[in-house]
């Protein structure tokens, strides 16, 4: 089921007993706080863990501008980058680099192909259900404090989010890849002879 940012905010608001919103411009306390808090909160949640569903890889563009110290070349980072995981050559070899604002500095020139692997912000329609729930509960924490002004409720929601919801979501996300094959131990290898 595809959800919008307003659906997610409304679920969180209604869980703490507040009114629903249909946009961030409803001229209500709920819409003002939701509008201010939503994007920074989502970006923080996406950046605090390497969510597989939010991982992206793209080829970088070489820049003509060069660093003054430390490295020889600049490469442009993608505009949708939230958290850089690594930079690699086309053969998947990790390279040394340093992030400098919206670019990386490295010694690889335009004759190479460099790829960045990073966390990106995607539309809510691409989010798995477990991440929608993480965002919803994180919003509950914020709304319980800012709208309901209920410190106990906010603390209880935060504790549940940190101890139950996030670990479960991370576990589900970690399963979003091919199962790794473990090499047979020496004992198993000897038994099969």
C-alpha cells in the first residue's frame, strides 16, 4: 500500500490523539510542526543506518576543478546523496578519497570510471512497511512532545521505537539480499572424502 508523507504524519498524529492533516499548509499546529519536522527526521532516520532499500550506486562525473592540497582530482557527488558509503572503481575496488562539500577529492583522473555507493532519499511509495513504521513512531515521539506536550508519552514511544521497532526493522532490512554461503569447515570437508 503506497502512502504519502501526509498519510504517515496523520497516522502518527492520530496515535497521540491529535487531528489529521492533508498538507503541511493547513494553518494548524499539527501541520506546521509536521511540515517543519518531517524532512529532517526522515533524513536522519535514513542516515543513521545503511538501509538496503535506500542504497543507490551511480557513476560519478569528473570535474575540471582540482583540489589545492592532498589530492589531484575532484569528482561530483550526486545531489540526492544523504550518506556516502564508499567510492569504487568499475571493478568494485574501493579507493581512497576525501569528501569535500558536494564532491570527493581523489588521485584518480578522468580516465577512470568511479562509482559512489550511498544512501539516498526516495519517495515514500518505495519505502517498505517496516521503514514506514519506523518513521511513523519517530513522528509520534516528536508530536507527543511538541503537540500533546506529554513527556511520559513521548518517552514511552521513544523507548519502544529504540528497543523494539528499529531493531526489528534493521533485522528485516538486513535480510533483503541473497543469503550468504558459508564455506564448509575442515571437518565437514574431511567427512565428505
